[in-house]
C-alpha cells in the first residue's frame, strides 16, 4: 500500500488519550475499561460491529455522554467536556453519519455557523467568505462555490463542508463516523485524500467505518472493539481484512463473500425500455429474469438510485416504459406492489422505516389485509406473523411490539427486507441493502438475498428476482448473476458477473474504460 | 419485561400522564373550591361543557396523528349552526334533515380542505388558515351577519341538563363516537395507515399506502366531526350564530396536545384527547366556582398546555 503515510513522528506524544473508560447503561456495560489514544498526524481506525461500543465511546469523546470510570487527557490536560459545544471549543470535532448542515443556508454560512465574524451584531460577509475559503482551500476544494445553498450539494460535498467547519474552529482531533456510507467510490477516494491532507497538517483523525478494505487502505493504526472491550489495536501494517474481521466477530469469518452458484434463470419478469427520469437518469434498458440477481454498479450520482425509484414509480418518469411480465405498469408505488414489485430504500431511517412505529407495524405496513375481517386488524394475528419473520430472519429484538428505532442497523434492515417477504413480492429492487450495517449482518443479508433468488427448495415458492444496487463492488461480484454498470445516467448492457473484476467495474463506473 | 408488557406499559403510560393530571386538577379544586364544585350536578355540567370540544377533537386527533393540522374548526362549527338554523327556519325542514344538513356542510368543508392540501400540495396550516376566514365569511353571508332564530325542536334537548343521573343525549352520542374513532384509529387498517402517514409519509408511500387518499378521508372526517360539534353548539344556542366558536379550534388542538398528541404526527390517542378536554373544562369550572376572574383561568389553562407538552417530552426522553 504505497499511498499510506507513516505518522509524522512515531515517537510523537498522543494528543488525546482515554484510559480505562467504562460506561454502564443500567445493567448493561457498554464500555468496559477501554484504552484509546490518537497522535497528531495519525489516522486511527475505530472499528467494531454495531453494539460493540463505538458510538458510546464517540459520544463521550464528543461531550454528548458521560462516562462512569476512566480518565481523558487532551493535549496534556484533563479533558471532560460538558457538551458537544464544549468539546468543539476544546478542539475535538465529531462528524456524524447524519450530517448536521442547515440545508437552506449557504456553504460559507454553514462553515461559520455559530461563530459568524461580525461587527456590532452585523455579519461581516467578507470575513466569513475568507474564512470559509481558507478552510476549503486547506481541504483541496478551492473551487467549491461558497455562496450556494448546501441543499444543492452532493453527499460528498456536504461532508467536505462539515470538515471545513471543524477546521475553521481550529479542531485538532477530528472524528468521522461512517463517512463513506453515503458516498460512491470516487467520492470516497476524494474524501480519503482530504483526510490524508489533514493528517499531514498534524491533525489527529479518528476514522470509524464498517468497510474494512477502506480502513486498511487509509488508516495507520486501529483500535477494534468487541462487546465493549478492546479486541485488538496497533499498527495496520501487515494486518489483513480477514484478520480485522476475525477480531470483530471473535471468530474466523472464512469467506464472508463467497461467490454463489447460479441457477438457471427463467422467464423475463421485469422489462425496462428507454427509461428516463428526473435530472439524473437519462437512459436505461434492462430485462430481469426469474431467479436472477442483476447488479447495478454505479457511483453516487450516477442515477442508480433514480433508476430504482423510477421503476417503482416513486419519482415521475420522463419517458420510457416499465413492464412487469407482459403488463405495462408504473402509475404509483401501490400499483407496483400490487404487481409484486417491492423496493428497499437506501435511506433506511428517512424513508425505509417509520422509526416511531413497532417492528410489527413496519414489517406488515404494505400488507395489513388478512389480519382480521373487514378492515380490522387482529393484533394477535399480526404479531404471530411478525414473530414468524423475526425467527426466520433471526432479527434480534424484544418482540413484534418493540419500536423499530431501538434496533441496530442490521436488524432494522432485516425488518425492511422482511416487509418485502411478507408482502410476498416477486421482484425486489434493493438499493444499497448493506449500507451502515455490521459485518455479521452483512453476511446474513447476502445469504438472505441469495436464498430469495433461489426460492423455496421444497418448491412451494418460485424463485424471486432481484435488482441490486450497490457501490460496494465486491458485494455485487459475490452475490449477482449479471452486473450492469451505470455511468452518468446511462445504464450499460449487463454482463455475467464472472466476466467482471472489481478493478474492471471500478474502471467502467468511473469512465476510464468503455463499458 | 417482555415486549408485549413493555408496549402495554408504554401505551398505558402515554394516557396515564394526562389522566394523572386530570385527577390532580380535579382533587385540587375539590379541596379549594366551594362544595358546589364536586356535586353530581356540576359534574354533569362539566360533561356537557366538554361535549363540543371533545366532538371536534375526535376529528382533530385523526388530523394531528396523520401529521396535519386544521385551524378552520371554529368557523366550521359556526357555519354548521347557521346552516342548521337556516334549514329549520327558512327551509322549514324537519329537525333531522336540518341536522344532517349542518353536519354534511362540515364534511363538505373537510373534503375541500383535504382536496386543497393533497392536490395542490399546500401546507395544511396555510390552507386551513384560509379556510378559517373563508368559512367564517360564508357563515356570516348566509346569516346576513345576524343570528338566525329557529323554532325549538328536539335538537335543543341534545345538551339540555337532565336529571342528576340522566345525562343528555349529546354526551352519549359523543361518547359513542369517541369509542368508534378510538377503534378506527387503533384496530383498523385505515387507522394504521393514518399513523404511518403521520409517522413517516415517505415510508407510507414506499409501502404502497395512498397517502393523499388517507389525508383526504382524514380531513373529511374532521369536517364531519366539526359539523357534529356545530350541531351540539346549535343545541345549546337554539340559534344559528355566525360569530360563535371564535378561536374554538385552539381549544380543540390544545385538547389533543394535552392528551399526548404530537404536532409532528404519528402520536395521539382518543382517550388522551378526551382527558385533555376534560382538564380544560375542570379548570374553567373550578375557577368559575371560586369566583376567580377570567384572566386567571386563561393563565392556568395556558400553563397546563405548556406543562403537559414539557412533561411529555421528558417522559419520551426517559423511555
């Protein structure tokens, strides 16, 4: 890995040290004597499955939570922030998965939010612009227009604005929580170069990610958490993805991604002809067969999400035609569901699930009929059905009535998938099904997708078809029968997965080679 | 604690907070107000006084659970009284026809409101702010800016005070409606759809729920219940009054909110709403019995609204 920079000074004192951190929530111990430190110029990976204690650790670091035992030292002085604002003032910034930008304000206003330069209460626009520009320059984003509203920016650009905000407050420890889960490969690489730049400038970077390949490519050191304890830490030189995965799950996960054996595809169940929608999707043709998993490989902004949304009639179609079997369809999502087509949203929290509703309601929302007579719902029957799926998919929850927002990301995703199974759809449109979920859950989701395409071995359920969108190319290569590349709003013809390599997909998706 | 009992506990505690508040307020007045406060007659009076707000709040609960709001309820109540009186007086209609006419007018306004919100994609707050003025104006126009006198019929007996244990029909009608709406909201597919639309409209759409259809029905039902509230109002007034129930919509919204309804949607219950309305009535009645001036009642009621919502937030934080 030639691009990995060594920390400037191997002997440099850590800028931030946590010793013996312990945090209990009632009877459960979220952190149990965790040691953690980061040096200036170092990019340290913080990895662990959901529930391993990463979020708890970060919330304490960010001043959002209090620890029960242990000490924190920042820059040689005891550090005990009372609030996130306190932590920022001290020089520790956490950039969360859900970005905290004011959509209707401009880039420069967002960067200077809460500490606008001014005189007599009036904002000094010039100074604000200079400060924003300086931070963006430092990140290598000189040409970002500082007067545009943040809501027009891509996910990656928004991330840059967030980091610029942290920089302009003079932060020296920057923590990124799953920054690439919303980014395509290209944007991720741009972000990595920003982070390397930060580290070279002497910033300490803590990098939290589920993508172990990313971690080994980007970070210098790592701390792995498991069940609230440190399962391993040290330099990343010579540590493989498999080693890290083993530390996280506490057992060797051999062949997390094993290529599945492909069955014989059947009749065409979904046809898309010359589909165009919105600004992003310009032209897509595809034919999906029964029992087939067709992958769409595309970067963020390539129009892949828009393709699924247009097929499912969530977004208006500009032109083109969607056919399920022999029927032309596509007036509304409810009609698509009636035709046996279901969509899994990439935005699990915002769109996929109703957070305040129960597991049972979320799972059965699209098909509540049949739980009682004449429009009534029998809770008993609804809960029994839900319990069946909870068992079948091994969803970890307190029961059908638990609120879905109390579940971990992986289990939430299983609830969203179970909804499609409960609805008994024939065609599944899956948009980034493994985003933001832990390693073990990912493997389960892959198995689940593969088993859907196989149907019921007993023959009582015919094979389903899957259209799978992902920016994680190894995932596509492992799961799909065929893969088509999406680039700048155009879908290129699909080829058998065996004809692709990860490198080839990346080249095709970034346009460095004709697909 | 398993999930079932956890959920029971939670749904219980969400109505238990307001219920505790009601009991506390009631006992407070029993202790400090004159003994006339705690008589059976006064309890019946309070039930009668709550009827109009409760009836309208049944529809408002559905609206608020679906993530909407309706500011036109007070005006619809007035229009309903005017239409009922007009039909009785000028149209010489039978009381039943007049009542149905008044209620149907309310439902019609609800259809219009729902149509504007769903088809023109306008914010409910703006649409119903407009409807509030529009409907009030229409009521005044029909009544030529005067009260419409109507002959006394059985309609006026709906909220008349009965014997000590013989409560008027209007109270019973409202209770039956309340049970029906509670069942609708908790036990039917439509109710689950209403909750889903308020909880997360994007999820609802993803699950094939016809969000616009659900909203249209919700606003129509809300208009219907506002019309029924207008009928109760007419029963008390015996005239059609285009200026009646000014600002009543705020009492109605307050009842829902005190009862645990969330203005961001997805939360609220009929039991809570009724308790919310009763809390306000008890305060009013108690203050009146003690001879406290109107401004004291208003300040106490305002405090209760803010405190109820603040307590609810605290409770949610803890859970």
